[in-house]
C-alpha cells in the first residue's frame, strides 16, 4: 500500500503544472483562530464565537491513551480520567463538581472526559461566561487536569468499585467480539491487547503509586493542548492562559512516546469470531497500510491525497448502495474504501453485511465490485456527481461560516492537534477544493486502484451469531472465495440515462393565495384556495437552509387493525431510504440530485402525518417538487422495497437475543397492556408486516391534505416563495372533509 501513496503523489506532480495550486505550500489555518505554543510546549487554540451567546467550551487534549500503559498499569489511563474528577490541587475532593452544579452545570452533560487507546480528552461543555469568576475557574480546572490531579490513594480505593462496575457493564457481545477483532487486526502488536478498561483483578489490586507514575510520566505540556471556544475575549483568555500555565515547566528528560508499529504479515490472517448475542453477520477484508506521514498532512500534498481517497470512496459507496437496493441484493449493506484505523495504521476495507449464512455470497459480490472498478475504472458521470456534491457541501460551509457552533470548532481543533489535519477557514478550503477538483479527470482517478496489490497485509474478519442450524465458513473457504472473485469474468457498468426534470410543472393547476395575514412569531400566513395554510417566517440564522414542515391530523391512528403492524417506524424509515418518488427509483433520484442540498421525508407519527424537508435556498423549487411527489405520486415498487424486508428479517431475530430487548418488550407490553398499536418490532410482528399494507394506508391518508398546515422558515424571500407554494402546495389533493385522528384509548 506504500505504492498507493506514491502513486497519488506522482499523480499530483503530473497535474500541478496547469493548476493554480501549490501542493508544496502549507495549507493555511483559519486566521480567526488564535493558535500558539507556550515555552513549556503546551499548544493552545482560542476562538471567539457567539453561537451560542454567553457560553464557552473548554477542552484539554492529551496525546496519551491506554497504549502508553505498562503491563502493571493496564486500565489506568481510563482510571486516571475518573480521578481527575475526584480532586485536584486547587479544587480538592468534590469541590469542582459542587461548584459547577451551583452554576447550573451537571456532571455528564457539561463536565466529562473520554479515554481512548491513543488520546484522552477532558471537556467542560456549554459553560456560562457571564461572570469572570466562572471563566477563571474553568481555566483553573484545565490547568489542574494538566499537571495537578491529586490521585489521593483513599479516593483511588473508593473509585475502584465504580470502574469495576463499568468493566462489568461493558462485557456485552459487541465488546467481547471487538477484543477478539483487535487480536487479529493488530496481531503481534501492543494494540492487540490494549482494551482501555483493563482487567477486573488488575483494577481491584493495582498500587495507587502506579496511577501516579502514569500521570507524572505522560501528563505533560508537550503532549497537551488547550482548546477554548465561545463568547470570550480572545486576548484576555490568552493572557490568563499564559499566566496560569506558566507554573507547569517543560519536562526534563521526558520519556519519549514509543510508536507501537503493527507488523506486516505475508500470510493472510483470518479471524472467525462468533457470539450468541451477535446482532448480524459480516465478512470484511482489511488491507493494512501505513498512514500518510504527519508532516505531509499540513501541506497541499496531504490534502490532495486525502481528497483522491474521498472521491474514490464516494464513487464506490454509490455503486454498492445501488446494488443493496436491488430486490436480489447479495448483501444487506457493504463498504469499500480507504479508512484511517489508528495513528499507525490505515486500511483499504472491502466488506459486506449479509443475512446469516450468506456471508460468502455477499463478500464475493463486493470483491467483484472492487475488481470491476480496478479493471474498468469509473465513468466521467460518476466523477462529476461526486465533484458536484463536494462543491455543494463546501459552498454551504462557506455560506454558513458565521453560524458555526462551538462544537464545530472543537472538532476541527481535534483533527489539527491529534491528526495533523489543519483547521481551515471554510472559504479558503472551498477555493482549495475547487482548485484541486479542476485539475482532476476520470483517467487520473482510474490510475489509482490498479496500483493496489494483495500480496501481503491481508486480514479477513468474519463476525456472526452462534445459533442452531447456522454454519460458518472456515479459513480455507474465505480465502478461496476471495481468490475466486478476483479472477471472475466481470462486465463493466453501463451508465444510465438520468432525467433532468422531476415534475412537468405546466400540468399542475395550483391554487392561489386567497388570504394573507400576520401570524405568530413575526410570520406571514397564507391561506390557499384549497384551504391549506402556509406559515412563513424568514430567518437568517442559517443562510444556507430552508426548513419545511407539512402536518395533517390523523397519522397512525387511521390505520386499520390489519394495517397497523405495517405502519412501523422501522418500516417507514426503510421506505424513506429505498423508495424514490414517481418514476424515479431512489438510486436514480440521488443521481438527479447530485450537487443539490435537499432532503425530503414523509413522516407518520401517532396522530399526525405529513412531510418534513430542508434545502439550500437555491433548491427551493426542487424541494417543493419533491414534497408534491411524496404526497401525490409516492413510489411503491415491490422489487425495490424487497431489500427492506430482507434487512428486517435478518436483523430482528438477532436483536431478540439481546438481554435488553426482553426487558424493553416487557415494559412496553405492561405499559400499554399489549396494545397492538404500541407493539415493539419482533419476529412475530414481521409476519404481519407488508409493504402492500403500508402502501394502501399511505395512499389513503395522503390523498386528502384538507386542513394541512405548512411551516416554512429560513433564508426565503416571500415574493420568490409565493408562486412556488401556489404551484406545488396548491396542487396537493384536498377533500371537502378534513381527516382527524382517532382515539383508540
């Protein structure tokens, strides 16, 4: 896979001559953020942001995790996270928690921490900034986390039981299978045995001195960053931070961090992992590789390599999604592409989730799709769609730059500090994206996958439930399936013709606004001649968004006894994902909407039904067209919806084996006296569910929009919106009598 990175770099060097980009120059960080590094090595990020006002986020990033533990310290990186909340030099005992509770902050919601294999984060979320004392205390806590956690032996002993209980609750099927997965994926490395929580015996018996030793060794400013975002004065915060953290010296003779490499493997590694409570079957191949070096990531070269991989991933995802929508799909879902696994390992992943007993069939199909892409490449139309979607998202991010919330910045700083990806201003990143996309053509993209080889570093992982009658493939069968698929006779894809128009608007009669009046919350209320009311409230909170909601009384309460099982939330969600509208299957519809920011979903609750939607202001008419089609020309094609029932029939029986399912079902049955209208999904319920019943119900209730109320808010112009509402909402069907919900007690 090193060949792959070299191929990407070579591709870049052959294209830059004609481009207005410089891959050898550093990518510019967001200039609105105050970046710095203290003499002791502490990195900091400070940003003024008033979304929301009078609040701020305070984070301490520590580039240390469970992978730094010695054998005697197993589980102590996580234990230390708990101890930081149990007393520091300046806030002993529970003083910190008591203080924050006094200002309305809560442990868990506002005060928390997280430990991973490689990183640890301490966070103070949504903290008031209305008093200087609160800001000062928040900074003091980060300071104490950084170097002054007490780790009182008495408090350590008190916390042992808490951690052991956390250890106990983690011992579910997912955790058991994950531990086995690490053993195969990270074979012969420390990552294979690093599980974050430790062992019960170790947690109960480790000497408190080991915890303090871990803290003193690894919690030091050269491995830490402070990130503060919110309604604060950047200059004041920077000054306070410099003064406060000055008493933490740079560590002399600091213990260097060991990079625990994951060894290459010549022979394939095959992991067959089963558990009685596993939720499904999947088979994946990981082709291990080294990540792009950190020093490249700050430059255009790193951005370009990441962009190429994102493009390839997006096209592969579109192809696999199209297959999963087929009636005879060989898998329930699939994945294929470049992924970051951890700081020392990337992987190209090829995998399929399937019905129990069909893992080889599904895996074979995904491997063949890889071979198809490798041999025949992608089409120009596929690349154009991905480019259009990327540009649309980038333009939206630029337009919404002033409405970014605090968490958006924190996430960017996380990537900058831990992963080396510069946090860029959205407008600058948009310009860079467009510059790189402009120089890329499909032939260049198609030169990448042929560089891949499968001669080493292969790890196959099979996961499935243990149950009577289910047999599992062995190692030889998995390897044979893979090799056979690589050599299969495969035909290239044929690009389908994509229609350009969703609706022939000339055929719509529409309905004019007969009354306009002032409404609540500074809205304007239009009443159409068909009786539908439209509440419109322009807003500039998000310049790139329009929100739409249509509601009619009725909902699931109108379902007959025969239909009620089929009006299940899971069924409705799958219908929305698979159905498309009118003459357009979902896959075709998504291709038609490439480059457009628009989403429309029919919604059916207990006593209401309707449509929710959102869009970029440029796509206002497209959104209303989709709303119209969702009501008037819903698409129910049995072959397209068959995968939904296949998914439910594959997943639900395995969910029923989960311990919490039985408890949840018992609670629902008792609370609602086994009312069929409040029935939890189950294998028994599946026998009574059908898309035919859902279709009959849907068409019946959506055939009458009398009494409907529509709310539209966002970046809308009333004069532009009015004729579109008259055309599309005015063409919705209405009867003389409006529907109403039925009280079923």
